[in-house]
C-alpha cells in the first residue's frame, strides 16, 4: 500500500492565526485513491527546517503533498527549499503560468511587477501543474527520497487554490503509482457514550478480520461514528454491519454522512408528515439544524422560539398553573409546549425544548445543563401522544445548547 505525508508551511498556522483546512481535503482525496496518510506536519517559515522535515517525509513515505509558502513575498521560501531538496540546478519560466498571471493582473488592472513575475519561475526539474485560480503554480518532483522513488507535490496555501489543484494532482498520482484500494464505511450511532459503546461492541470488534480496522469518531451533536476501513481487496461490510445492528439496535440511526436531521427529514418526507418546533433553551438552534437539510420545506412548517413564559402561555397555550407549580424547565411544560405548537401550526409531529444552558440560572433542584425535551405526534384518532426526556450536561453554554438540540432530534427520531 502506498503511503503519504501532508505538510503545511507557514508561521501563521503554528501561531494559530489561521486554521489548516487543506490537510483534511487532501487526506480525503488520498484515501479515495487507496493511499494511507501516515502523518500531517506543520512547518514554520524556516528554510533549513523545511528541507529537513520534507526530506524525512520523502524518506519514509511514497508521496508528500506540501501546501503554503509559494506567494510573492519574502517570507514565501518553499520554492527555494524545494529547489535545493530536489537537486535542481536552477530556475526556468513556466510559460503557461506566466500567461495566466498576465491575464489575472490585466483583468484586475494591476501592473506586472518583479514579485509577480517571480511566481512563474520554477525549479528546472519540476513538472508544473498550472494553477488556474491564482498566480502560484503547483509543482511535482519525482525520484526523491532515500530509495529514489518518492514524489513531492507542492501547492499554494490559499485553500480554494489548493483544493482547485487537487483533481490534477490526484490524476498525476494515479499515473505514477500502482495503487490498491482503501474502502471506508461509516455507521452512525447516538445516545451511547464512546466508552460504553466500545465496551458493548468489544467482542464484535475483536472478531473483525485483520484487514478491517475500526475507528471511533465521537461528536457531541452527531453521536459516535464507527468507521470501518478495509485495506486492499474487494470490501463487503454487510455481514459485520448486520451483526452490529443486532447488538446496538435503534442506537444506529444512519450510515455514511447521515445526520439526525437528515435522517428525520428523509423519514418525514417518505411518510408525507409535517413537523413544527417550540424552542426555549435552544433558542432557534433546533430550527437551524432542521433547515440545514435541503428540501426541508417539504415537511417543516416552522417554529416558535418561546423564550419568555409570556410567549409560552399566549402563543403555545402553556397554562399559568403549570408554570407556577412546576416551572418552565419541567416535563409538564414541554408537554404543553409540544402539543401547543403542533396544534398551532397543524402538523403531525412537534418537538419542544426547555432548559438551563448556563452559565447562570441553575438551582440545586435544576442545575445548569438540565433540559426537558418533548416529542409530540398526532395519532390517527386526532389525539396527541407525547414522549419526554430529561437530560443533564456539564459543558459550556454553547455546547449545552448543541447537545439539547441533538437529544431533542434523537427523541423525535425514536418516536417517528
């Protein structure tokens, strides 16, 4: 199996001034080709360190992809480091890139200066991969590393330029290397903590064949994704997924890129049913998740963000006695909120949330991180059935809100 290293260059990454998104894009593309990414490295704007780190990567992996350090300013030193590392005797002009630079500058009404012209200069032993989205070209170097078989690809650091060059880079890699497949399949679960989940499926995991690996990918809003990876050969994950479903049952809610909101949307659309929301502690975040799914207007009617008790009473029909006796953060309140918004917007299903996101507002009886959730559905006889759940979290305000919303969606999913 071919292996790869991904390197980003620039002090701005190391000091946290910008977030490296290039590496994740590149890693996904390499995996699709059946190339195993061994490491990701960030290197500062230090010529000797760039040469040393890239040299190590070339000695230990088949492919190295580098982004950054190709701009027109003095701190962009990657190109000269690559010239020395690759044993280039000097520079040459890339006519295609120079013509593109001239077109860009002319369209913007900017005069050509030496710094722009220098971007079309490339080491004489590289293969140029023209950059149609910017002024710095991509470059490919072959026959490097201790075995003389490794390849290095240098791309600009600007994310949309780097991503724009990836199809050409991947095509070049396919042409230079004999590749075997890596196949991934992801199962998505919700409601079981990662540690508990790992213990629960331990015998199943231990029984997986040696060429299939399992990775746990926890996320507070999506749940725990279980990614199966097979290296080489023709993959058939169906028998293993079937066994896993016997163990986890309804905790599995989807596969691949499924989210709670996309799965809910698909089920509502297929059933021809509609949904409304009544939010208090989630403050509209639940609506944001539902409307992030394209085509949600087929089933989603709208929401009421009932932050105040006045709105809960006047719009949703929550009784003053309920609020006085049990409070807004109570099972009784979310029951009435969900039923009220279902009637008000005339839908088949409704979800309600009411809680204490923090950092203040808690009490010994109802500490910060407490929320009551409700999922209401209209029955064939016209009556309304309501399922409720109380959750407790101990995170920041923003994370608490995200988790309240996700658990509310999961409650709805389990009651569709």
